[in-house]
C-alpha cells in the first residue's frame, strides 16, 4: 500500500517535471511545442551518448539540460519566432521537428532501445518498506526544480519581467524590456527542463527513438486538465493524470489504464476547457 | 474566396492517371491504387483542415474505422448475411462519418474546443483508439485482421487494373463533387468558418452545425478511403487508425497545399512515390529530409508547394 502511494507520488513528480517545460512554453508563450517529447528523448540520449565516454551520471544530467536547452534556443530562433502569429503553423513546424529529431536519433544511435545503468543501486528502508534510492532522488530533484521554477517566476525581478512580457508584450517592450530575448530565454528554459527530465528518467525506462510520444500526450493532457497559463494548473493536472495512471495501474493492464485516463482527461478538458484551476 | 484549379487541369490529371495501367505495369498500378486512396484521405483532411480550419491531428482514426468496419463485414464476422462488399463500403463510410459526428458533437458543443486544444484532443482520441484496437484480440490485436476478401469485380485477383480503375473512379467522383460543392456558397461559408468564425455566427450561421457537418463529411471520405484500402491490401492493421498515418496525411496535405484540393491530392501521390523512388537512394535519410522540408514549408510556405504552380497553370489555361 505504502509502495503504491510512493509510486503514485513518483509518477506525479516525473510527469509534472516533464510537463513543466511544456507548460512554461505553452502557458507563457501560447506556443504548442509538439517536439517536447523528442526534447525529453534527446535528454535521455545525451546521457546514453556521454555514458559511452564514461562521463559520470550527474555530469551527464547537467550536460543534457544544457545541450537540450541550447537546442531549444535554436528552435525558437529558427522556427517558433517566425510563426508566432500563426499558432497552427507552429504546431506543424514543431511536429515536423519531432520527426526530424526522431530520425536523426535513429541515424545516430540506431532504431533499437538502450538502457542506462542505475547510478544508485541501493534500496532505502522507510519503516517497513524498502524503496529504490534512485527513485527517491529523482522525486527530490523534481520537487526542487518545480518549486524553483515557481519561485523564480513569482519572487524574482527577472521572473516578474518575464511574466510582464508574456502578459502584455507591447507594454513591456515600451517599458524597455527586450521581448525577443525573453521569448528565446523562455523557450530555451522549457527545453532545458525537458532535457533534464529525459536525463533523470533515462535509468528508469528503456531509451528508444520512439519514446517521445509517450511523454508528449500525457504531459499535454495534464496541462489542459489543470489549466494552461498557471503553473499551479500543471501541478493539479499532473497530479490528476499521473496519480490516476499510477494508482489504476495497480488494478488494470497498462493499456486499459491509458485508455481510461486519456478518455477521462479528454472529458474533463471538454467540460472545463479553462482547466480545473481556473475560475 | 480561394482560387480554384480549373476543370481542364483536374480532368487532365485524372485522364493521365487513367492511362497508367497501360504504361506502368502491374506493380506500379498496385502502388498507385494505394496512394490514390491515401490521396482521398488527404482530400478529407484538406476539407476539414484546409478549408474548415479544424486542424485534426487524428484524421487516420476515420480511415482506420472505415477499414476495420469493412474488414469485419466482408470477412463475415458480423454475420454472413452482411458480407456484401458494396453494402460494406457504404456501412464503413457511414460508420466513420458517425464517429466523426460523435467526436464533433462532443468537441464543438457549447463552449467549443477550438484551435490548438482541438488539435491535442483529436491526437489524444486517435492514440486511445489505436491502443484499444491493439489490445482487442477480437480485432486481431497488433496483427490486425488478415484475409480481407478483395473487391468482387469478377476478374482475377492478380490483375491490378480493375481495382485501380474502380478506385480512380471513386477518387475522381469524390474530387469533382467536393470541388463543385466548395465552389458554391458552401465553400464561402467554410472559408468564413476558418477565417472569421465570430462574424459568421453574427450573420446567423450555426458554427456548431457547420463544424460538425464538415467534420462528418471529412470522416465519411476518410472512412471510404480506408474501407477500399483494406479491400485492396487484404488486411486491416492498427497502424491505419493511429498516430503514424495521421501524421503522414498531415505532411501530404501541408506539402501539397492545404486549401487547394488538387494540391493536397497530388501532395499525397508525390510524397508516397517520392518515398518509393528516393528511399532506395537516400535510405534512412529520406525521413530526415521529408521532415525538414515539412518544417520549412510550415514556417516559410504555409500555402504548400504545389498550390501556387497549379493555380498559376490554371490562370494560364483560363486565358
């Protein structure tokens, strides 16, 4: 029972971590990044690649965030900036990009799946329960990153400036804020979060070129269920989608769970298009 | 109003396609039968997305639904009395249209889900449908339904020409019907639905009814294409219903030209046969190149690559 609950918390934190980058980009820039799943995948493959060079795992994790963040900066510069007033074309462009990234990984690493060894192979005793230490570490990092993102946007001057640019771009520009730079920094940060998430989950899952879609759809549903725009919405939506997936997984087969959870999420989005957290 | 490819050009395209079996041999005839049906799927997406402005990321679900209904009926799984192929074609298209209407009512009713939300929701529904089929052993699971009987054309099953001509006639009929309908007032309403829905509602049109009807019509076309595809191919697989085919259809339509029907149709043919020709030469780089071109088109040439040449040619012919 306690293990099931802990698994659910872990699923929620990982999903929120994956969805966080997407939520920052979608909520603040109104940009739908269909390549987000492939950015997560790129983070995981950065770890696979660097481990081939015997780089220590935690070095790989940091490198993954930096590399994928740089990807994001380039993507904003080449694609997103030019389709800002055509949101549906942004969807197409980033979707095309997801195909390109997927195929690039197939060409570089082959179509098969890779595994990353657990950096911490210990179990931690929690009362009567033994739980894998690495999962606890991932949960802690995810919680810290989520809280950090929230505090950055709410409690720092730069976070305030970012929110101002997103809410009233024209006014912010008149007041002397560089909107273009804010947009590219935001997109790069969203991508870096995806890369970080991918690197952290890499030892827990099978890393293959097709893994992106499995993250994209639940992450989007979490954002839409919670309510786009507010970071609190990501937490709520991520908890709803992640926890129900994990808890129902104890009862039913993964496929049934996915069908039920996606179906429920679609119904919630339909009944509350503004999301659970919005008035 | 969107410029139309003149009748002379579309007729020329279909006449050239009709000559194909006598020029290209059985192998290519069989390949073109399939790609024409993909072209019909592209037409349905051009109607729903290009003209109606509803970016459906799961158009494959209607193609797949048509295919599975066709397979179930003609294989006699729902009773031997219902195994008539022609009846099955109609039922398959109607089922896909019904699914589209249900999804449409669900999505567009009341405070309509639109734009990006609509795209994500259709993607999620397609993923759910693909998963359900893959895990349903009554429908063959991952393997799909094998052994769908070919269309009863009274000819040898190894002769690729009769099914090709039948498919060509169906696609041509669908194309000319759509083209004629969209060049009338209905086309104007759809353009308004895409460009300025608020003003259309202000003029007294029901956005809900028009969206659902357009979506259902697109579903019917895609379902018909899927049903014929399954009969030609001999089996229905879960890949027909989900994410992969939906994404491909989007690429054909975007590369060809989303608002011009003929451009979308030719986009499907060009990409499918470009793949067959170039994949041998480019290998795995083909998908990378296709994805890159798709990205470039989405960013720099949202009207597509074939629309402008077709319309330019059309203007020359008309003069």
